[in-house]
């Protein structure tokens, strides 16, 4: 088929030959296979070289745009 592309092959994978994999969850962060480069609202760029990163979507994280699990409801004992 003309729209099919080859599977990613590590370092030789260019932006036109593969796509980023993103896992969307009902509650929690977006899980993105890395490395990842994120452009923030102010135009600055942050990068993570990890193999998978969690991107905050609730804006509660103290490490935004990276998730620090602040979205979880805490219970007091």
C-alpha cells in the first residue's frame, strides 16, 4: 500500500520514515516513546532522551511539561 511506511529502526529512523508513538489515557499523562522534544507556550524547547516520557496534561506538575504524578488524588490517613 502506498501509505505504509517501514518500521522504525533506531537511529536510522528519520522524521519522514517513522512516527512517534503516543499512548492516551483517560486519567493521567500522555505516554510518548522518546527521545522527545517539546515546544512550550513561550516558544522555549525542552528535551528528554529517555526511551519513554510522561507528558503532563493537567498542568499540576511541578516539573511541567513532564508528569510528576500530581494528577493522582491523595488520601489522608
